[in-house]
C-alpha cells in the first residue's frame, strides 16, 4: 500500500496548510497528487489519499484516477465539479465528509450521502500539539482587509506582527554595467509581507538614485518545491499556535489558530456563504460593519476563548477517528 498527498500549486499558503492537515495522518508520502489533476496520476498499486480542501479549478479532471483509494473528508465542492460521473464516483465512496454546510446541501440535492465534518485544519494539533507549548504575547495580523486595518488602534498596529499567505519571488538585478557590484542578480523566495511598500522602503535608495536597477516582484508558486512549501506552511502554523491572538480576513489563518486554542478574529467584507457556512461558528467573526461597531468592546490584552468549544471538541474527535481508521485499515 502506498500513500498520497493532495497538494495545490497556488500562491496561497493556506492551500499548503490544508495539505499539512492531511499529511500528519500519513505514515509517509509516496506520491504527491496535484489537487486539480487527480486523474493524471499513474501508479502501479493502490494509493490511499485524503481528499480534503477546496475542489477545483479544473473540474474536467475529475473523477480521480482509479488507483487512488480516497477518503473524502473536509471536502468542499462547487456545482461545476459535480458532473454525473463525479456524482457516481462520490456515491461509491460514501459517506462524504463536507467541510461546509454549502457542500453538504448540494451533495444532498445530488442524493449523495454526506455529513458536516468541519475542516481538517481544525485538528492540526494532532501532530503539531507541541507548537503551542510556548505561548507568546504576540498578536498576528494576517491579510486583514484594508478597511478593517484602518479601524485597529495605533498602539495595536505598532506592536503586532504582519503576515501574508501569499508566496512570492523577488528579484533584484543590476542592469547598469558601469555600476560595480558583487551581486548582479539576486532572487529571494518566501512569503509576501502585508505590504509591498515595506520591502520597497528598504531599497528606496536604489529606486530613487539608481534608475538602471531592475526590480521584479512576482508570485511564482508553481516553481516552488513541494517540500519547501510544506515547510513554510509548518512555520506559519507554529506562529499561529504560539500567538496571543490572530486577526485576519482569511479563513485558513483563523481555523489553524482555533486548532491550537489561539483566539482568532475573522473580519470579512462579504460573507462567503459557499466556504464559511458552518465553519465561522468556531471563531469570533464580524462583518466590516459589525467590526466597526464592536471594536471598542474587544479586549485586545486578554482576548476571550474561541466560541463553541464543546462542539469543536466533537468535530475534532470525529475527524481524527475517521482519518486514523482510514490509514490503518487495509
């Protein structure tokens, strides 16, 4: 028996965090499967694989290859994915654990047996529990909507750390042959800070005084090594696990924080019913209007625990049991 891992070649580190959530249950990874091309896999024996996350940019590449033995849990699907062939495939692998209530509702309409499982990132503490051993006083602001950002107290902004879920490639190239420089071209890979201006500020001298220096700031996630992407995602969840508070407009920054008991505040401009329904019950969540109305009531120094703790425990217990049983049973 071999084991596969779903990976997404996108610029969003949240997708890599989804992969980590499944990886923690596998004894090893024998093959990486592109989330959007599961029908392109060629394997000489059966491969167990957990299908969790958002599917898909390429519904034409479903159902998956026959050699994949799937567990559908924390699964999000749009109507475009649910062709007649895909619906028949899902029925062969019932019950389907749905990440959100929207997916559950559309599967029921297709007569697929499903249930609300919640998101697998809620059990990141299964393997990475020690990440929360040393809680810090740091508040993390992760890709927060710019209108919400303006509402935060200045002292909070000054003392917080900014993160972003975007991968990036930054290239500096000296194209002026008359300028002596040991570094003719330099490329840095990593994650994008909250604002590109923070990087540009550090090289302001070059921008103003050396116009013949070329800068390229671009997202190149497809060229990143999978193991590098997963290591970076691991670094992120370590930060979420040890933080005092996470303030974000990204669901998959909030939910990993919730997994470790870190208080999280999710602020959204528009309620994404398709992805949020059922999941926001486990995090403090506000529309922009609600956030503006309630911001003076939030205790930044001692943020309250995340809501619905008992229901969360039930969700986590079921997710762990299903994944452990799937991997162990032949």
